[in-house]
């Protein structure tokens, strides 16, 4: 299954029409402040992101979904599963991540989409564990991770940026869908 409906959202694979709206989300410094080195991303970099996410779908059977609002059809952002290469504490494990446009913050969309993604990991993909990494200062993401039942397990440092990170994990046999 590569499409999930929640009460307000459609999580789906990427379409050509998603490039411009996602690049607008990626161009917002407030959105990107917690991702990678914190730099906004160009249209070309966004196209590379979508291409890499689609390749991961083909190779792993999971990936990053486009998040669309059911009511309006607007692209709200991205959520899904990926296999990080770093930091070493999580390299090679399956991780959850999300990013939403600023106008979609504070409405519960991240929690709703991430909850559906964990259900997908457990029920559709049969995964037994999912991790997440966020900067120690990213309290909004930490709050979402707490709502998902993920527990802080350790700290790490981003090898590219030097940012302090907190590593979260959940054993999906304990996950409450």
C-alpha cells in the first residue's frame, strides 16, 4: 500500500505537480531550520529530494509520503520512513521524519500523519522498531514524538553540522495504533 487516508489527510506517492509546492515549503527558513544544516532548499534540490524518496520506495518498499489535505487537495508537506546514513547511533535503522509548511503547523497534522506512518510501518511493512532523530532544541518535534509513544533513548551529534541530537525509538510491538 502506498496510499493512506486519515480523517483529514491523504499520504501518497509523489506527483510531478508536487515539486513547486514542496519547493515553496523548502524555501521557508522557518521550516528548514530543524532539517539538515538548516538551509532552505532550491527547486533543484527539492527535485533531488523527491527523486531520492521515490528511489527509496522502489528499493525499500517504504519511503517519504506526500501529505495532501483531503478537503482542499493542498500539499501540506512530507512524512514517512527512511534509512538514515548518520548519525552512527541510528545508521541503517528505519526512521520516521516529517516536514510541513508553516501554515499547517499547530493543527495536529504532523501527529496525525506520523501516527498513520507508524501504523503503516507495523501493519503493512511488518517492522518491529522505528527510530527518530531531532535536535535537542526542537521542542515541537519532540512533542510529536512523545504523542506517538516514542521514548528518548540517547543523545548524538550530527556529524555534518555538529548539532546536538536526541535519538528516540519505539518497539512497534508496544505501539498503540
